[in-house]
C-alpha cells in the first residue's frame, strides 16, 4: 500500500480526513470568547514542545492527528474577537467554506479551460467592483496582497509615461518621482526600490494632525523635484492609512495630478471596502478620478487571506503593460475565445484562486450583508473612541476618521499632567509592557507602534463585526487593570 | 439573527459547513478514473447555466449548497489522473488536510507573534531544503509562485552589483543584461520589464537540439554585450524547462558566471523537487554553485497551490535588499527576539501561509515518500516515451530528459513520409483539433504548443504518481483513436 501518491483513496484517507475535519470543527472554527486568543510560547519554548523535525520516513495517522492538534493549540486564533492586532481578523463561515472547496479543486487561474468557473467569477467580481467605483472603470487583477497590487500600479504609472520601459528598461530615463503621504504603506517604498525607481525617489508629503496629506506640500514638492530635473510621475493617495486610518483628500490630489499629468493611484487596501456601505461611502468620494485603485477584501470585508484587487480605469493598459503571450499557455489556435484566458495580463503565471471566497461571501450575504458588517464595525469603533475620551485613564492620539482608534493608556502619575507628551520617553515604554502582559496571558492581542515622533500608542482596529460594546468595555477595563498593576 | 458577522456560530453555521464538507468528500476529494476530467462549456454556455450575478440580498443555505454543487460540476478536476495539462496535478490528501487547517487558522506570516508555529515551520523547511542544496546555503523565502520568485532573484542580482539601486533607482545605471535560455520561462522577461531592466535586455542564449543552453553561445553574447557598453549581471540556468523539461549545463554556466562576476540564478521551479530522489538527484549536480535557486514544491512534489521557494546562498542579502523596518509590525521594543519576525525580508507584507501544507506532507510521507513519488513518475514518463517510440502513429519531438515527453500524433498520410516536418503546416493543426475533441468529451486534458518553429506538439507531463502504465496505454490509444477518426 503506497502512501506517497497524491490521489486520495477512500480506504486509506477517508477516515483520516474526516478526523481532521472533526478536529477543525471542535477546536478552531467555533472559537468563543472563553478561549484564549493565543497560548504564548517563546520560539525556544515552542521548539521544545513541538516536533518541527523533518525525517526520512513518514508518520502514522495517529501521530499526524496529534501534530494537527498541536498546530492548533499553539497557533493564534485570528478569528477570536479579541484578536485586534492587524488589518485582518474574524473568520467568515462562507469564506471558509469557499476556501475549503478552492483547496479541494486546486486550480490555477490562468486559462479559461483550466479554471472556467473561477475565470467567470473573476470577471464578474471585477465588473461589479468597477461599477461601484465609477463609470469607465473596467478592468482589474487579483493580486497576492496589497503590497504587490501597489507595486503593479507604480509600474503602470511609469509605463503610461514611458511605454518603452517595458522593452528597454529604465536606465535611459530621468529620475522619476512617486509622491505619497509620509504615513503611506511601506510597500510603496519597497516596490519603488524593486522597480528600479529607488526608495529615495518616493517623496514624502507632509500630513496634517490627523494624518491626511497636505496638498500644498505636495504642490511644493512637485515644484522642487521638477526644478532638480526629476519627473514626478504619480501620486499615491491613501484611503485608510495603516496606523491612523486617515483618508487623504482625493479631489485636491486629483487636481494636482491633472495639472502635472501625473498618474493617480489610490491605495484603498484598508478603506476601499466602504464602497459597500451607503452610510459611509462618502468617505470615498472622488475615487472615480483615479487611474488605479487597490482594495483588499481580506481587510475590511473579512474575506479570508488573501484577497486583494487592483483596479484600473484604462481597459487596455494591463494587457499592454504585462502581456507576453507565452505560447504554451495562450495558444493562438484555441477552440474558444482567447480573451477569456486572463493570465496574459498578469505578472504572475500560476496563480492561486482568490476570487471564490469573495464571490461566495457576496452571494451568501448580498451587498447588504457587507454593508451591515461595515456599519456595525463603525459603530463599535465610534463607541471605542467615546470610551477612550470618557475615561481619564486613556488619551486619544488623534481624532478617529475610520475604524482605527489610536490611544494611550496613561499611568497614574501622568493623568494629572497638562502636557503629557513632555513625558514621552516614559510613556513610550507603557504600551509594549501592557501588550507583553496581555500576550503572555493570551487574553487580547492589540497592536501598538510609534508614529512621527509620538511615543508608542495602541491601535484598536477590528474587522470582526461580532465584536460588541460589551467587548469594548472589557478590552479597556482589561488594559486599565494591567496598566494600573504595572505602573503604580 | 445576523448573517453578516465573520464569526461562525454553531447554531447557524455548523449544519451548513458540515454539508459543504460532505459535498467535497462525495464529489471532489475522491475523484476516480470513471469521472470526467471536465464537463466542457464555452464561456457563453457557462454564463447561461451558472448564476454568477451578485445581488443586494444574500441567498439561503439551500441555494448556496446548490451553487457549490455547480461550482464543482463545472470545474476542472485537477486531481484526476488524466489532467496532464500543466506543471501541477494531483491532490495530495495530507496537503489538502493542511490547507483546510491553514484556512481555518487564517494566518498571515509576517511576525512570530501572529504565526508562531508557521514561522518555525518556515525556518525548518528552508533550513532542510538549503541543507539538501549544499553547504553555505542558509536563507530563503516563500513566494506566491515561481514567476515572483524569479523576479526576486533578478532584483537580488542587480542589488549585489549596484547596492544603491535600492535607494537611488536604476536611472543612473548602465544597460544591464540578463542571460537566459531561449527556452526559459517567460517570467524572466516579465520581471525584467517590471524591474526596469527591460525585456529586450534579456539576452536569449541558443539551445541545443534537446533544449539545453549552448555555453559557447552564452560566452559569445556576453562579449557582444560588453562591447556594446552593456553590463551582463546574471545568468539564469533552467533545470526543467517548461515545455521540454531540459536541464541546462550548470557547471559550465557557473564557470562563465565566475569569470564575468555574474550572479547565477537557477530556475528549478519544475526540476528542483528532484533533490528528494537519490536515484535522480544527479540531474541537479552543481546547483550548490548558484547564488539563488527557485523550486516550486507545488509542481513536482504535488504540494497544493501555491508553494514556491526562493533560496539564496548569501545569508544577509535578503534582509539587506528588502528590509524597510516598518515600525507598526517590526517594533524595536518587542518582548521576544525580533529575528523571528520573518516579514521584514519579504517584498510582500501580509502573506498567505504556504508552508504548512508542504511541511505536513513531508511529515506524513517522509523524504522517502517524496522520493518514491518522483521515482514512480519518472518510470511512467520513461514508459510513455518508449511507447511513443514503439508506435508508428507517434513521433518524439526530442529526446526526453525528465518528466516531459513531447510528441506528435501523425495522421496516416504522414506516417510513411521520411521528412515529416516538411509538412509542418498540416501537422501544426493536428494537436489542437485532437485536444479540442478530448476536452469536449471531458476524457483527457493534455497540453500542446509550438516551439522554435516546430509545429504544435503534445506535451505529456504528470505530477500525479497514481498514474500507471495502463493509464499511459489508455491515453495513447485514446489520442490515436481520435486522430484516426479526425484525420482519415
């Protein structure tokens, strides 16, 4: 009896796979507030408790089940309501079902013939999302994450200005400039470096006191760069910055782009999901003026990892910029319309199917389900901000614009001070210590970071609409309790 | 009762999820030879039979189950033994179990604290694979596909020669040249364009009659490019080319790279899995001399989509080239050793966990399980080639070196000809027609393509070690039967 061939046989694998499913149902899928978010182990401890070694011979099914149990035991429960650590959280049951099936079908979405259903789903989702952005929007790509999608957009901006960069490279071009908020996502820098533009040529535009680009500073920096002989090719406006959730003023930036013939890219990886909410859609007003836009359904909409969309207005540019026409995949003498072979406009070749989970969640909940999800999240964020403002133990870093609530816990000795930030070096140490404590007891995972010289602060952010006001009270009480004990 | 929050509740979702699982067990996981590989529909037909529309309101569980049934019905069964269309196939039960659990845990592998188990698994797998490559190999990345991994390597080559490209870009650099086989994967061109090197600066090195780089031609082209003022920075050697499965002569290419101070990258996306086979490992002799290497476990090893590794010899270069130190993820005051936060050396930020399925398959089968898998596949490929040679109805395109068997079916009127290729334009139309017939009846999915002016030929290639000699006989009989009927 072979155990190596990749074809499941009922008599060998059915009982095992059913046990795996049972384990998932029992220990992962239905996480509750009574479970810990994580069982913290240092890397050294985990190495001791978990057999990571890979060997010559395989293990029995019993041993493998034990390994899966341990994998679950020591992994973070990102679906837990108190996992409020990243721009993703929650575990959507419909998204999960679709992921399971995606894995069972194990497709690669490059040609219609290999992935017919998923190809048409991709076309449908891109069409619908484009329709929600604005008229003339038509085309897009599924990307393995928002960073990659931003990189694709930066390259489109360069290609539109200098189409021969595709064939001849950038060594004959002038120095190119990408303008972005000083609070933009770091992928803009990483991809500027990767593309041969250079991270120093990402020009940091100043932000105001709540984190939005100051348009006059963008104008000023464009002028300076032009004077130095560089060519500003694009501006990146962020809708929902990573830390503060700020929304850059799109219309003013769009005017600047128009004036200087610059590509306007909108990084709405985090904020873009708002297209589903009638109540909050206005935050995105002006997005239709952009040339490209990134939205990550795996963020606000809680679609499982990863689901990231790059959308473009020009319906031809993706194919022009990325096509290579590989003949072993995109044969010219196919028995169907080759325009359904989406792969040629992608930078990738083989590609995991990321559409199905999103399409299926949309089908299951309807657009209104996503809207309810968003509106609930926003209510909870608003309540969180109110509570921070109402409690003397906490201080808001800056006014909330979105889901992100940035705040400090104040040790007793700071609460009466009038200028708390004068004690910044002390305050800087507070959040990491409280967080380390929470992680060690596995109660709450809540992120912190410094920003623009401000001492470390917490960032509350959730994509799990099962979170309630009671949860908010618990989280703040919990931080306060730990803080009061640690900082007498 | 809300149906929008991304937290599964037993009373609402358990029955539904269990039905989904049952459906997968019944209709996908245990595909047999009696099933069709696909139920062919043109895009227009599929649009008619499948409700792709997205609406304002959600659907009932019953309706959703119907949708899942249709998704399965109209999707290609890539786990079917007669899906021999791509460089991936099969459905590994252990890989599948691990994927299901990966989805349930829904992690993003950038920091240790968010993905402790998966972080240590990544370190373990990279360490083991490096050990199998050679001494001094130490570091690597999981990538969302081989194309992306090749792109990362091209950028590393440029960065090693011109480290300030990261900060200052490529506009002050000379024209850079990447040398690769004229049969290399098209991702080299796509990423040369993307990186600002330019696809025209990928210099096509001639191949011999079985598809291997001719080293003397590489030498010649380096000299020509240098004379023109360009700088050859790297050579790409392919181990297992996409179409013919050719293995470039590494040692000779390594000597050339040494002489010209060029980075040697090995694209072993398809061939690299052979490190597991004692019997066939010798095909990879010399790989330890490279600077970087790509291997896709989702190809030869039949790990589920996607699993792609980029490995490097220099233990510092990934961090030097790609680090940005984003403070909201990689805080300097963490309560554990920050070197376990792998994300900073990645170009991506959020990242799907691709390690677990590979690690778990390795654990389940052991290295010897992968070896058996490979050796079985190679036996079947050898038998396929023999049969092609033994049967007058078929003609081998070029001698097999690996899993790929490239061959023509010959219509009767061509079988007696001495120089068949003089009738190339007729022969060119044969494979597409036979293939279209097989797809329409859903029996076999077998790829074809032209190459270097040769008329369209079939490429047999399988990663499903459940395939037997009897299957080979069936496939060839089947092609012959269709061909004989179509081309009297």
